[in-house]
C-alpha cells in the first residue's frame, strides 16, 4: 500500500479514456470460473469436438448437466454446436477461446510451481 496518496491525474485520465467496456469480457471469465465449464473447455482443447454423452462422462455428470453447461458456453459464444444425426457435438467457438483456456492453465501451473518454491 502506498504511504502517500498522490494521484497522477494525467495518467489516470489517459487510462480512463482508453479503458473499453469490459462487460462481455467479465461474462467470459465468469463462465470459465466455474470448474465444470472450465473442464469442458479444456477437454475441447484436447479433442476438437465432443458429443454431449462424451462430455458427461468426462466431467462425471448426467447428460442433462453436461448439456446445461455446454449451452451456457454456447450462449456466450465460447462454444459452438452441430447436430450429427441424433447426437449433438460441441467444439470451442474459435482459436481465441482455445488460447485463453490453455494460457490460463499454463499460468496456473507456473504460479503453482512458484508457490511450491516459496513453501
């Protein structure tokens, strides 16, 4: 914590002018903050597409629960779906989502290593 409060008004003004609306970004992080949805997203970085039945087995839930989480990801444009016969397959929406999930995981691993070093 700063011992003296001295606001650099020019910097604060400049940053405020450049700061975009982050509402939709916050929704993305909120969606991925759920461990089950994050597991699903990570599974979709490993396998390009998975049917709802496969996802339910991977996360250890009912197909209804898996379908609910997948719809949530799809509604936020993090995943996309495609019906093939009687099955619905899901994939990540694009390479940005794939990168976001992988980078977050890599960061967590690196930070975990640092925490282990400091113990």
